[in-house]
C-alpha cells in the first residue's frame, strides 16, 4: 500500500516535469529557405537569423560548418560542391539564460538517372496479337528514389506509373515492368518509359525527366475483313476488292479461279453473276469474304412472301414459317434438309414446319415456278442458338490475396454456346460494367470461349466481387430480354499497407476524447505507441490519461507501416496546477497512512 502510494507521488511529479518541457516556446531562429533541394555536386547557401540577444550562434554540419559567433544575428551555411548524400545540418543558438536550442535544416540531395532503358523481357521480334508480353524499364543511378516516378507511355498516352517508398538517400537502380497484350491497332506503336523526379516546391521546375528511347512494336495478326459479304452490281468501274490490312502481308485466293492468283482485286464486269469467295491467308490464319455479283438488267423480284422473314430458334425448339404468293404459278414448295414441303400447284400458302430443330446450319428456301419466266426462290435466314452450359470465372496463375497495385489476370470460360457471333461476354465489378467482348467468327455450331481481363486492384477493391456474364443478343426476332448467363462472383481480397488519412492530429485533453490510431489495412495491422514498451497495444488511448506532449503511434502489417503523431494539449486550466494539487493531496494521504 505504502509502495503504491509512493509510486503515485513519483508518477505525478514526473508528469509535471513532462508538462513543463512540453510548454517550452519555440527556438528563436529563422532559416531561409526552410528546406533545400540540391543537385549532387551543386552549391547551397542558407541563412539563419535571430532577433534576440544571445551568447553565440552557429551552424553544425559535416560540410560548411560555421563556428559559434557572438556579435552577429545572421549567419550563412554555404557549400559550393555538395558531395554528401545524407547530410544533416542545424543552426543553433545559446540564449542569454544559457539554454541551447537548434533548428534542423532538411536537405534533399538528388541526382538524375545516368540512363533510362526500355526492353522486352524474354522476347525478340514481332509480337502475336492477343498474347501477353512483359516490358521492362531500367533506371540507373538515381537518387532519392522516394521522389521518383516511372511512367509508361504508348505514343502520347500515359499507361501506368509507379512510385517508390524506400527512403534510402544514395543512388539506386530501379527496374519496373509492365504487362501488355497488344492488338492489331498496336502494330507500329511506340512504347517508352520516363523517369521523373518530383522534388517538391523547393525542387527544380519543371521536374527533371529522362526518357528511354522508344521501343517499336510490330504485331502479327490474322486477316479479318470488315464485312464478310458484299453485294456488287456489275459495272466496268466496280471492283471486287478483297484487300485487307494485315501483318504479315497475306496471299489471296479466289474459289472460281484455279490458279493461285494473288490479286486481291477483280473487275466485276469480267465475271458472270453469282457468288465469288475470296480468302486472304497469312501465317497466322485466314479469312474469307463473299461477293454476290448481280447483273445490271433489273430483274423483277421473286413474287413470294415469307412470314416471318427471319427466324431465331433454340436448338431443339420448334419453328413454323409461311410462304405465300398472289400470282398464278405452275408449282410452289419448300426445300430444306428438315421439314421440306413438296411442290404443289393447288395452294398459294405453304408452311415450313419443324417441331424439334436439331441442325445447326439449316438453309431452307421457298421456290415458285412462274407461268412466264424461270423458277425463282427466296431464302429463309435461320439462326439456331444455344445458351451456355456454364459460365465460369477464375484467376490465372494466382491464388490467395492480391497485392495492391500489382497486375492480375482474370479468365471467363463460356462453355458450349452458339452462335458466338451474337455472344457478348461482359465483365463486372459489383454492379459496374468494366469491359465487354464480342466475337466475329461466323461458325454456327457450339463453341467454348475464353476471355481474359487484366486488373490492377487497389485498396478500395478489397472485398470486391468480380463476375462475368454471357449474353446472347439475337436481334429483334430473338428472345426478349436477351438470354444472359452469369458466373458465380469471384471475391477478391487485396492486401495493402496502412496509411493514415492525416499524419498529425491535435487533441485537447478530455475524458471523452480518444487518440484514435485505427487505420484500414489488410492484413489487419498491429499498433505500437512510442511511449509504451509493449510490442502491440490498443489503437485507441484516452487523452485524459496522458500528460500533454507528442505521442506517435505506428500501425504495421506485413506490407508496411505508417505513423501518426498526436499532439496532446491541456485544456485552458494549466495542468501544472492540477499536478501540484494531486502531489499535495497524495502527500497528505501518505502522511495520514503513516
Ligand atoms: C510536437 O509536434 C509538433 C508538430 O509536429 C511540433 O511543432 C512540436 O515541436 C512537437 N513538440 C515536441 C515537444 O516535440
Ligand atoms: C529573420 O529575417 C527576416 C527578414 O530579415 C525577418 O522578417 C525575421 O523576423 C527574422 N527572424 C528572426 C527570428 O529574427
Ligand atoms: C565580431 O567580434 C570579433 C571579436 O570581438 C571581431 O574580431 C569581429 O570583427 C566582429 N565581427 C563583426 C562582423 O562585427
Ligand atoms: C542578455 O545578456 C546581455 C549581457 O549579458 C544583456 O545586455 C542583455 O540585456 C540580456 N538580454 C536579455 C533579453 O535578457
Ligand atoms: C530562456 O530564454 C528563452 C529565449 O529568450 C525563453 O523563451 C525562455 O523562457 C528562457 N528560459 C528561462 C528558464 O528563463
Ligand atoms: C505518385 O507520385 C506522383 C508525383 O509525386 C503523385 O502525383 C501520385 O499521386 C503518386 N501516386 C501514387 C499512387 O502514390
Ligand atoms: C547499378 O547498375 C550499375 C550497372 O549495372 C552498377 O555498376 C551499379 O553498381 C548499380 N548500382 C547499385 C546501387 O546497385
Ligand atoms: C536527365 O534529365 C536532366 C534534366 O531533365 C538532364 O540535365 C540530364 O542530362 C539528363 N540525363 C541524361 C543521361 O540524359
Ligand atoms: C460494310 O457493311 C456496312 C453495313 O452493312 C456498310 O455500311 C459498309 O459500307 C460496308 N463496308 C464495305 C467496305 O463494304
Ligand atoms: C504475286 O504477285 C507478285 C507481285 O505483286 C508476283 O511477283 C508473284 O509472282 C505473284 N504470285 C502469284 C502466285 O501469282
Ligand atoms: C489475276 O487476276 C487479274 C484480274 O482478273 C488478272 O488481271 C491477272 O492476269 C491474273 N493473274 C494471274 C497470274 O492469273
Ligand atoms: C468445350 O469444352 C468441353 C469441356 O471442356 C469439351 O467437352 C468440348 O469438346 C469443348 N467444345 C469445343 C467445341 O471445343
């Protein structure tokens, strides 16, 4: 009991001492400028002045020291060729009442990089469309890396930038990488990177930047015509133009020409009416285009009416289409691999009907034998569709939490869907549409499709749900609303460093006011306070339990740490008074006990 009381008295006395130190006024020195940024090897001069009488003032520094002088109020720290990376310097003053105080000068010594170099990692020569490549940017011998930003550009477009958190002051080499997935539009693009030093308001303006040489990218891709069919009316001046821009350059073949004619252009007037198919081929693939050549002689239309004029049917579903005519005829019929209607003379309306359509590429047409003139026909466009068996989302080559700022690849697998020409795969984060992909293949049977998405999650994405959806938009004749199948959500966990929204906070002591160091971070941080010895403690302290002063709290997780300073001030009534009172009361208590 006695010991406990003595402990209290001692603690109270100590807290009074702390509050006295905390209440001291500022050092009566002014630095001009208050912070300097100097090129390595450059010169620097900073004034230190005072308006009070003193017993001496000087500059302490490993270079350019100014020894203590008594009869001056302005002294200058000056170095003409600064060759120290981690220089610390301060101006000090011995005031009349024999206390010394000092003001530190923050000095930033910088060096622009010797070189900035861009290269491709593990790859030479042309890139293939849709594949992933890694670019690398090497920045040599730059300081301090804390103020460095490495930026990636394609042409004039900023793609990405990286900052560094190391606080090392001497020059370092930095390597940053960028994943790219070039497409045909990127053939001939120039990638480059740039190192920028943003040294703050006191630093050089504009910011020193050094750029790499441009890296010219050649992309190989398959031929792809913008239109897969084109109707041509014969004319001396009209050409069947199969030319397609592609790398490497393609060869061309025409189905009606026996020899390999590599011309991409044919004259329409040299051909008889009909269908002509041209195929452009390069080392990566091929693409065909159909030209329908019609004669100029304006032929009368075929007197048949289809209702509806186009059909969209689920695979295995039923379909019925009427074909009617208002003219006299020698016979009318439906030709089809399923549900054909034999020629009849007695009717003006016949129906093509299939109750369970199980052919992907069915091409029915209705024909009529006119009394005068030849047979003519009208084709019925049929689209047979199938919704996917499954839509599945996954992460490529990765498991577990993602790191903030790094790049990851998501994959969406759509199984067994047809026809992919009408398929759109959409990517969502929560309710936000991120990206969508459509397909140009005109294959009619079911296909599996895999699409990928590159993401670079940040702290706001922790807990986000990514998902993909396969939508079949089959046009006005198709089902409404569109058939949509969605994947399960992929829950993303993001690891990120603690970062307080403000680095200092001033607190007026009060029973209800807390020093709250709590900060969002993943994994959850541990907290330490500079005045407490424990390895981890509560993020929240009650201000009334502390004496005025500065308290630094540090939040730490596996990725990094961040500190926050709380400046605790006493309320209007001077704490000294209360402390003295407490000491007094406790002393009386002690005496009574004794
Ligand atoms: C407390 O922090 C403030 C702001 O950083 C500073 O101005 C003050 O000098 C510090 N006081 C002590 C006692 O360290
Ligand atoms: C230092 O000099 C400047 C300009 O001469 C003056 O405004 C300032 O008050 C001086 N500072 C001190 C602490 O004397
Ligand atoms: C400061 O005082 C010293 C010694 O009293 C004298 O040698 C020096 O010239 C004085 N300097 C100035 C700037 O008055
Ligand atoms: C400081 O001391 C000097 C001489 O010791 C005296 O002339 C001066 O008045 C004192 N100044 C202050 C502010 O105490
Ligand atoms: C000593 O001098 C400084 C500057 O003049 C003043 O702020 C401080 O209160 C003085 N301290 C004492 C103990 O007199
Ligand atoms: C990187 O540094 C630049 C320049 O200092 C700044 O504008 C940008 O916000 C920083 N980016 C990140 C992610 O910290
Ligand atoms: C940076 O790279 C250069 C050349 O590769 C090397 O000579 C130098 O030692 C490296 N510097 C550091 C700090 O690693
Ligand atoms: C880097 O840029 C600075 C200015 O932005 C320039 O003075 C320096 O010569 C450049 N360094 C190289 C290696 O080009
Ligand atoms: C391709 O088709 C679109 C729409 O059907 C048409 O507007 C465009 O002119 C066509 N392009 C060519 C090169 O035939
Ligand atoms: C293709 O055209 C080039 C010139 O355009 C010609 O040299 C070559 O012999 C042609 N090849 C064929 C197979 O016609
Ligand atoms: C290819 O076709 C063009 C146009 O029809 C013709 O002028 C040319 O002679 C043909 N070339 C060969 C090698 O057949
Ligand atoms: C689609 O994937 C399934 C399962 O992996 C497989 O059985 C099927 O043959 C694939 N279909 C096509 C058209 O590749």
